[in-house]
C-alpha cells in the first residue's frame, strides 16, 4: 500500500533551535527530498515575511520530478472575510497547487486563545478551506491540537474536521501539537477519524515531546492514516517532530508500505547526510538506520556473530538504505572484528597467525594506557605497522618549544619552534598560532614542506580533548583526537599523555605519518 510522505523540514523543522536556512540551502533540501521520492515538501509560510514570498516566487519554476511544493498558513482571522484576509491571499499568490492551513480543533484554544465562539471558529475553518478550494487549491487541513482537543471535547474536535471536509479539503491532518500522546491513543483516535471520513486522506502529524512521535505515527498508519507528516531528520521546535527517516525505514522495510520508490531506498543515508550538512547539524551517532554507529559492533561475540550470520546482530542489512557495517576497535573487540578491519590494509596478514595474537594483546595493553581506537583508526593502522615491522617514520624530532603569550598579538596567543631531521637533513621552523596546538601544527608543516610537498594538501579539521582521570585535576591524563583531511579523504588519530601538548604532538605526528604512508 502506498503512503504519502509529507516533509516539513523547511517549515516546522526551521522552527528548531539553531536551525536556519538560506535560500540556496532551501533549494538544496527541496532537490534532495525530491530526488528521494518524497511526495510533499512544505516550504514555508509566504505570509510570514516578504523574504518567504520571494522564495516561493523563485522556486515557482523549479523542475521537480516527484514532489509537490506546499505553502503553509492559517485559517482566516476572526471577523475578516476570506477574500480580505492577507494570509489566505498570500497562499494564493504563492502559486502552489497544494496549501496547508491550520485551524483550532481544541475547544479551549478557541475560547481562551483566539477568543472566538465555537460556532465562529467552525465558520473560519469552513470558509477558509472553501475560499481556497474554489480557486483551484488542494487543501491539507491541519487540525491543531487535535488529540488533546479530542480528549477534552471529542464532539467539537470532530466538528472542526467536518467543517473542513464539507468545504472540500483534500486531506485532514491530525496534529499532536504538544507531542504527548501514546501509541494506543494515536491508534484509537485515528481509527475513529478514518472510519468517519473513509473518502478522505487522513494524515498524522506528531511532535516528539514524549519521545514517541515515530511510534505514534506508525500506530496511526495501522489505524488507517495514509499520510505521515514530519521532518526528515526529526528536528523542529522543542523536542522536534516525527523523524521521517526512521518512520519511512520502519514502514517500508518491515511493514510493506511504499513510502518512497523502492529504488531510492539506497539513497536514504546519503540524503540524510546532505540535509544534515545543509542544516549544519550533526546526526547522533546512535540514530536508528542513519547514525554512524547504527550498524557498529564492538563486543567480540557480536562482531564474530554478524560476520558469520548478519541478522544475528543486525535487524536489517545496512546497505539497503546506503549505510555500512562498522567494527569498533577496542579492548573488547574479538580477533575476527580486528582482522576484518585490518585485512584491506595488510592483505598478507594471517587471521590465525602469531602476529594477530600480538596485535590483539597490544590493543588491550594500549587500552589500559588510555588509548581508544574506535574513532582513531589511522593511529591503530600505524600501531599495527610498527608491530609488523613495516613502519618507517617520516622524520625524527630533535626538540620543540611552545611559548604562550598574553595578551594576544593580532589574535595569536602562542608560538612554536620545531627542530626535526629528515634523511640526515636538519630543519628548524617557527610559527605563531591561535593556540599552542595550532602553532605547533603550522610550524611542523612548514618544517616538512620541503621534504613532503603533498603536506600542503592536508589540513587539521577537528581537535578534541578528553580528560581520562578527572580526580587528578590538572595532573590528569588526557586523550587528544585530531581529525585531518585532504581533497579525497579524512582520518583521525589519537594521542594520550598527562601533558596535553605531548598528547597533541603524538596525534599530530600520527596524522602526518598516516597521510604519507597512504600515499606510499
């Protein structure tokens, strides 16, 4: 059975904290969702400000292969005829075939918030929907606070739906605006609506304040809802909206509904990454289906099991939605997982040989010292190179000196002087930086540039410090993770010491060694 997917990333999602889209960002999101096969994209409220109206005018000529753009607004204001209401006129001017308008379905919101009589509110709903449908628009009526309204006064909540239905609404959307209902409530109430309006598409629109938006949406689909509304990554006001990515994967892979064209299932992971990058948000690593660790295995028994029989510890094949299986390197990793991680780097490595035993033992020993290689695979590869006798260092450090200076001079608060030797040639370099690690990074690159010109193509992109034994206060051991990148790849290295500069130096030199090793 086909379900309609209604994405509100650009409207409801944009109401989330720290979410802001430029016009180009919005177009990128629209194109990504359209390519994925989403049915409806709610692009914003053209009445909210002139920029939004200009945006609708700009995308009027956008060629989409699947999705329909939806303009969002409200019913007419109290005491104003539809033809004179600025919001309704802006929905017409937006030029979209589909429009979504919200109206009150909770009796207390009618009497206490908009200060209207129950009859007046129903007239506002009916006249607004009819005004738009008579002018060729297909109207999706969002019954705001429907579930809470139903529990307060079921009869009136249904009257709001009937008013929109009489006026020709294309779809009736049941909104859990406060995000607090449970799946059994979503099922029971939605079932009553779908039985009352069998000839009309019923949609479910849930917020996630109780952490149940996806579960509520799936329950509503089981009760006959045929459209799911939400945001693709789940972000939105307060605790966010239904995560469409999770809902689509669950319903299409496990319940047999067609939410997006089957040939686009493999694009879900990449689409999620694109939208996250565009919105400048990080996808939680444990997010179902699309998280970096959604199919990550750490325990040796789990890793061994999944290699032998994938469904032993994976509920779906990650490649179906474009994600990948991942084995984490740690002191509890089994030999099978470690070998699977290393076999592409060291094809001649024997899984059952003496060297594998030494590698497993070294990993456990390094874990005791504070090293963690789950997020620092590059450092682990270098460690294995050393254990196998294949490592050749790129340079020898003679000494380095770090000088911190306050107040800052032109934003520079530290200087670094580094003396190294490469193939018998000694080089000294110095640099200022915005911090000691930054200064050290610049000085080292400068010293190595004549020997390894390719270093100019790589850059440090992330730097993290973790205190390992906080009870020792400033004498605590720290773990430093450094992520570097070039035009085609990125890698992370780790250093551990009770001196944050030394830990940074270990991670920094590993980063350069790894880049040069990969080039060779």
